[in-house]
């Protein structure tokens, strides 16, 4: 029997006012979902010693680029919008450097929410700093209902891994105020919501590289399709 794959989850940073210090964390749904599909999750904190990045890449069989705070527009050559939220330069610089090394290793990637935006920037794309920056009218993308509940549909393109998993459409949850703008090099747009916002992309000519704007880990416990997504990712890592 083969050993379960080790999956690195890129951690986030938040400032805890009551302690006056930064916290590094991931939401527990990522860990619980990976545990349920027989993977070993480890949390990768942002560090300043970049010579250690190869250790992370060699240790893990696959990586989840997790959700989190906004990405500083300096990394895609823009000035900050008035609606830009919290950013953290240490977090951005570390995750961009690590993601580029992961891409060179060609190890499996599942990018979620901030993760799809991070991946896009690493491959030369841009993001909308806020949904209000999108020229056309958009639907609600920051839901107020339960975290696990799908609130809008995503239409999927044929000849994509997500189409193979879900068919021509899937209902998803939505917790984002930034979104992919211009897709990066070798990224194929495979899913959009009805307002044409990019909701899913896949890396062309890559063993397994799926990026989604929604939060499948929050839907995992109640939605069979999201369990299949995590299962397909872990199988690619095995």
C-alpha cells in the first residue's frame, strides 16, 4: 500500500488586535477536506529565507493555493484602487516566489479564491482590485448565506478537467471582491459566471493545475461534486 500524498497548504497572515501580533493560519476546512480524501496536510507559513523554498517543493506531492487577503497591485504593475482591501507584502512576495518554484516542479496545484488570483499573477496576468472596477454589471459575489451553499452558477467549457468532473455547469458559493482580469500565459479560462466573471482556469500542458474562484473546501462536507474535485487532486498527487 502506497503512502498517502503530502499536500502543502499555503498559509495566510492576519493581524490579531487583541494580541498585537500577526497570526499565520489556514481555515480548518482545507485540512478536514484533505484528511477525508486520505492525504496528509501540512501548513506552509510565509518565511523570509527563500533558500528554503526548494525544501517545501521537494517535501510536498502537491499544493493548495488557499484563499486570503487581497494581493498588492504592485505585483501586476497597477496603482491601488480606492476599494483595495488589506494587503501584506511579506505574504505576497513569499507566495509568488514559492508558486513560481512549484510551477517549475510541475507538481499538482489546486488554487482557490485568492489562489486563482495568485496563480494568474505568477503567470503574467492581472486582477481586478475590486468588483466595482469591472466595466459590466456584476451579480453578487460576496454571499451572506451559509458558507457551504451555492448561490450562483458557473458555466464550464468542454475539453476541460472541470467539465469532466462536473458537466456543463456547477452551482458554487462566492466570497470574493477581487477577480481575474487578463489571464496569464498558459492559463485557459474554463468557467465563467453569468456576468462573465472568470470563475475557473486550468494550466495548459500541465499535469494537474486547476484554479477556482469559489471555495470548494467550504462545500466539501455537503456537496458530492466538491468531494470529487478534492479526490481528483489527491489522485494526481499520488
